[in-house]
C-alpha cells in the first residue's frame, strides 16, 4: 500500500500569502495519478487537481499542482478567505487507492 | 449540474445491516464509475468501494470485503451500498462520489454524505 504523508499538519497563514502544501508518497505514484481535494467543515470534499497538475473544472488559477514520482506539491498563490480549509492528496494509480492524512490551512 | 444525494444512514447496533443509496443527476450516469468514500469522526478520507459504469465490476477496500456489496441501477440513476455485519469502526460519514474523466479512481463530484453510526 502506498502511504501518503502530508506536511505540514497545520499551516498558519494570512489572507494574501502563498501556501505550499507537500504530499510525499512511500513509493512512486504511477503516471502521476495524484489528486488534491479541499474540504471545509461540514462539507463534502471538492476536487481541485487531478493528474498532479490539471485543475478541475471551475477551480481558480491561484491553485496549482506540481510534482512527480514520490513528491507532489499543491500551491495556493494568494490565499483568499474561502481557501482556509483542510486539503487532502490522493494517489489513484495503484491499488489500494489511498489518501493522505490532510493539511489544515488556518488563518494566522 | 451534477447532483449526488445520499440516503439510508442511521444508527445501527454492531452486527446489524444498513443499505445506503445515492441518487445521481446531471450527467450520463451509466458512463461513469461511482464510489463510496467514508470519513470517521475527526479523521481523514478512506475509499470503500467502486462500481464501474456498466455494473459489471466492483472493487472493495479490505475493510469492506465480504461485508459490503455495491450495486447500481442505471435505469434509476442510483447506486446502493449494502452493509452487513457492521462494526463500531464502520462509524463514519459515507460520501457517494463520481469517478473522474479518464480514470475511475479520482472523484470529481461528491454528495453531502450520510451519517452511519454503529453503536450498542
């Protein structure tokens, strides 16, 4: 099973700042099949990025994904108030498909 | 607009059964795989089960194998998760999720979830 480790656990930032979230896999993620989701309290997750770097429909361009192999990054270029949430990565290239434990982006 | 509406959750005793439903609209249902993903209280996300668009194949997490059965009725745009032999650690919000374009295995739309509580 591929274990995804997200860091940091919590990121304390102010609106307008840049957020950099890491997702490290215990083995290579095939075909860069890595997705990122955003979840706000009491809500369902929302797909942000798939294929490591492709933005989902309707996702603002301040969200970007990068990486390959075992190291992936989600970058939010300038935090908006609605971006404070928990972010999960998921690898979907190898069975069982697994999620990271999440990174909380909170207001500083 | 894609909509996924889950139902069927509730409180059940250990060893009991529940059937969850997910009614879908806004897309060609039979063309897409559908999954259930759960989230235990205060925890992260765990994929549970997937069914391909035709219904011909299903996949299960180890935690669900032998206890859960996923099916779909493409005439009703609905998927069903039959959960038997429920355990306390099955307690979670269960989300229905639509498989993405190009791969079954990422999820581009999610329902709001239904709460399953297993407790005596």
